């Protein structure tokens, strides 16, 4: 018999709200004292609170869930149903909006991976303890912060295990690890030649780097950036594949140019940039590359033929010389990966599963007859395990499971999509 999430006592919704408000720095001293008192009542309470606080970037995860589930009444009812809470219960006896905040916050926590913790409710209802369904034995953890740096002489450095401090020198530029970020810093002496480095993330990895000109770049899974240790000359040039978010340091005297390549290294696009923030998504398994501009100004040249200047809020899609510009897109969706979220808005199951395959490093297989064009919406944190993602997807009528047995070569597992309605 299929297990469902247990009915959660009202008191746990209250505690969920307190913790959310605490992380948002909106908790009064009196309520903070009440939270400490509740936590100290029993080991079960301590475990519950520890579980809520254990997630990375919990504040943004919970806020995202509150936004997502509040978009429609249907979404609200689905989340409440997942927690076995009658829809009518959200109306009484307290203010509807306040009660819904509790319900949504608690649901967010559960779907964000707090499954597995025992919830002791005798103090509230007198019932016996219940347990949220355990994680699958062959579960797959989410992607991690890691990458490989290849220096100009071919030396490779695994950044996932690198310690803080100086990693290498490239000419007169120092390669540093500072606060979990790769940073290139000039010693002040000019370089006679360029030392090209490559930063690469595999599937299941992400990373961030500060270039020598103070520009910052974030790499999504399965991506790379080739760049000089120090920029020499009148133009700053880098080459990327996969997906990257850029914050370009403004220097009008030296424009910044991004070359976009496919998996074979062939250039598919050229982006001329001023002081600007933008996201490039150019995976080889996507139908088109995608450039989303958040601020500043860029000029995109596709396949050396079609050229278009973008303004903030616009998104360009291109395949070869064919280009389409969409005005006023949701920029938050384009950079959700950088902020620790899967952001789905009428996204096809097929497109989302490509994201899942890259982030969890899994092979996705569709059962016969599955309609992978079905569209789903919602926000899901990227730091949950694959088993917990599967639980969350059930709310959208997408059903899948992790295949038992050995994983395919080079993959963490095989994910079987059973149905999508």
C-alpha cells in the first residue's frame, strides 16, 4: 500500500512559520523565546527543528514555495492534499492567509527534503509517532559545488577538494581559492603572453569564478569556460559551452566578448557586452541556445550572420542563423538554477528532465506511451535528493522511479518516467 505524508499537527505549522520568519529576520524576541522553549521540550522537537535548518538557502526555498503554491487555488489544494490536510481546515478558525502561510511553509519544508525525520505529535494530539516515508535505498544526492580547473600547461586541479589559498601562478597572475570561489588576481606586473585556463563542471556540479578583470561567472552543470588568466589587449574574450551566468565588470575601454560553442567546439554565437548581467544556456541537447539579459546591453551575433541588440528583460533564442527575440520574459526563471531552484512555468516534461539528467547525472528513460510534451509549473529546490524530487513531482501528476540495479556507465542512476498527465 502506498504511503502518504502524515497529517501534521497545527503546532508544527506554527513552528515552521516561526523558523521561516526567523530566517527572514522578522521574528520578535518573544516569539524567538517561544521557539527556543518548544525546541527544548523533547529530542523529537530538537530533531524536527534541526531538520528544518539543515537545508542550504532555506529562506529562498521556502519563499519560492510560498510563491509557487499561492499562484492558483489548485496548487494550494494539491500541497494541502500532500500533507493530508483538508482544504476546509485552512479556513478555520484563524485568518485564512495566516493559516495558508503555515500550510505552505510546512509543505515546502517537507518537499525540500525533511523527509525521514520522525514527527512526534503526542503532545498535541495524543497520537503515536508517525514517520514520513524513508528515502529510497538507491537514492541519488543532488549536485554539488565542484569543478575541474585546467591550467595553461595542462595541469588539472580538482576544485571540489581544493583548500583555501594560492593554488597556482599563471604568468604574473595568482590563482586563488577564496571563500569557496576561484579567483584570479594580478600581481601588478604585465604579462607578455596569454595563459589560457579552462574551468569545467561535470554533470552534477556547479561552480563560480571571479576573472582577473573582476567579472564574475557562475557555471551550471555540464558546462565550461575558457579564459585568459589575465586579459591582454583592447578586448576581453572568453569562450563558454553549456550554461553560465555573467556579471561583467564595466570597462568601456575594453569591451567583453563571449564566444558560445557547441559540444564539438564550433562557434554558434558571439556576444558583445558592456557592464552587464546575463544568462547563456547553450547545451547541445536543447533545441536552441538562449540568451537572457537582466541588465545593461548586449549584441548577439548568431552563426556570423544574424545580429540583434537586446535590452533588459529580453531573451534571444537562436539555432544556426535563425533567431527569435522574446520581449519581457521572466528573468527569475532564467537564472533560477544559480539561485538553487528548478523554476518551471509551463515547462514540458522533456525539457525539465534534461535539467534533471544534468543536475543529478542520471539517464532518463521514458516508458512506452509517456507523453513527454505535458507541461508542468512550480518551483523546486535543487538541493533535494532525487527520491524527494520524485515525491514532489507526484503533485504535478508526473510519476517516475529510480530503476533498481546497477547504474549505467558514468551515471549515478537510471530514472524511469512511468506516466505524465
